[in-house]
């Protein structure tokens, strides 16, 4: 799992102030049940035992990756009253520099640019893809694939199915997210997720049944 990070995402801290949560990056997400009610099961002897609702929470988390083609799931855990997970957004977006190399026909030296081979229209079409979505503009579906959409789908799908079993089930209105900015942070968060059942009684979300 750790190999998926490998410094692939480099996120300057200055960008976090106005961060676009549809941007390529790994995100640490926490979603809690309303009032921290333990709908999803219980921890016994440092092991998580899922209830019927917990099994659904687990099932639909795994389906996020199938529903959204730009999502790569990583470590996650379903706890009695919350879900922790790392979600990687990995969209195949290109920069203008990439476009210049693609339209250049200088075969002998791939690092060289042949001005005569560059189609200015082609460069203009792809060089602003991060701002306006390329040739499709705002209709580009990738612009609307963001963390909130993934989480809203997950929460809604779970709620619909879980209320067939327990009509009182509900989530907290929002979810918590954190942009993972480097490999050190990634490893710490991954360890925290894996060890969550072991440290349940020390967890800030702890609630007894």
C-alpha cells in the first residue's frame, strides 16, 4: 500500500489555503455516525467485530473505487461509530509542457522542441486543462469529481441501505478531511488506521455500547 505514495504527490503547504479538493493527492478522511452512536459493531480483545450495518459500511467503502474511476483506495477501517480511510485522487490531467512534447516531432532528441512542429491550437487546447477542463470546458466530468462528491455518494448509499435494517441510523452532517502532504505523514496516518482497533479505548471517538 505504501508504494502507492512514493512521493508521487508533492503538495506545497501554501496551496492548502485555497486547496481544490478535486486535485490529485492522498486524503485522510473520517466519517462519524450521528452522536457517535456505535451502529457498526464493537471492539473486543482489540479486534473489530462488524454488525450488519458495519458490514454495509465496509462494503460500500470498497465500492467507491468502482463508482469513481479516478479514486484509488488505500488503508481504511470501519470502527464502531466512524470510518477512517485514505483516498487517493489520481486524474489523468496533463500540463501545457506535456502537450508541447507530445506535438513535437523531434524524434532524435525527445527533450528538444521543434517550433515548426508545434500546433499552437493544440497547445492552447491542453495547456489550460487544470483551469477550465480542456477542450470540454466546464462540462468535463473530471472537474466535478471531488472528495465531497465521493463522500456524499458513500454516505447516501450507506444511509439508504442501512435504514432498511435500522431506521434510526444517520451520519454526522459533515466529514473530516486532511490533505496528506508528504510520505512521513502518510506513513503515520496509515499506522494510525491499522492500529485503531488496538487503541479503541484511547480514541477520541470512543463510545461504549
